[in-house]
C-alpha cells in the first residue's frame, strides 16, 4: 500500500464546542447521487466516537503548502490541533479549514465495520472549492509527503 498515493485530509468534527480531528488518507468518493464520500477511521482514534455521536464530519483536502497542519495534528492532542484563525465552522458544525483545496461538510449516514476501522459514509451537505489552492494537493506516498501537479494538455 506504500506505493498507492493518497490525498492527505484533515477529518474533523466538533462536540460540545470542542473541535477534534485526525489526519486521514483513506478517503474517497462513493456516489454522485446522492453526493457521498467514505472515510476509514481507526476505532482507537480519539475523534472516532465523537463522529459517531455528532453524526457529522468535514473532510478537508490539504494543499502541498499545508504539511504543517499534519505536523500540528501529529504533535498536539484534541482541540490543541486547531489554530482558531485557520478554521471556521461548516453547515453541520464541523470545523472546516479556511484554506483547504476542497472541503466536504458531511452528515454521517452509515457506518460499516472495517475490522480495526469504521468505514463512515457521509452525505455531502456543503462543498467549498478553493481555486487558488487547487493546483497542488498534498499526497502521502511511500511513507512521505509528495504533491500533485497538473500535466499540460
């Protein structure tokens, strides 16, 4: 799986006015109608149960310049992962990254067992696309960061 490049996302929710989240690479689109995504979350991750209780989450795709957010999420715990000036609340109440490439604000509609993980299906209730950031996404590839680049047509 190390050879399989994946977009790096911050998956977030907020419970009792306290933001929580994790960095995830197991995220993909599921269907266009209704618009849905799936996110695989380790059952031992601190935000796992909060997502189940709040029934909402946001998927924030990071740009190539946002590796510092991954470092912050790795070094800090709970709400300390969130710098207030970088985040706002989405329609569902989940924290959304102001400068992400794309953010999907989702309502949790299904959860499936994935052994050590829960496969969470979210219906997209709002989407934000940042055209300024859309040129290079942060990727995880071979246990390190990489970034996408568009090939000329």
